[in-house]
C-alpha cells in the first residue's frame, strides 16, 4: 500500500501507517460481501422432463 508508506514517511510513526492499512483492507473485505456476484447463471426451474419409450 503506497499511501501507508507515505503516511509512515511523513509522520515517522509506523503505527499510523499500519492502522491505515488495516482499515483499508478490512473496508474492502467487508465491501466485497455487498457487491453483486457476476458470472453466476440464474437457476431456471422447468417442468418435469419427459422421456419417450421407443
């Protein structure tokens, strides 16, 4: 995380950078549960399958 490194360099305190990195990663992790799923086909239920005997 580039910005965490910038924060560490500007403040001289790595705890601020670590806190920022943890907050960002946990925010993205929690947000991933609210995103819609893509590529998943919708389940279509049809009537019973007919079999023909010859």
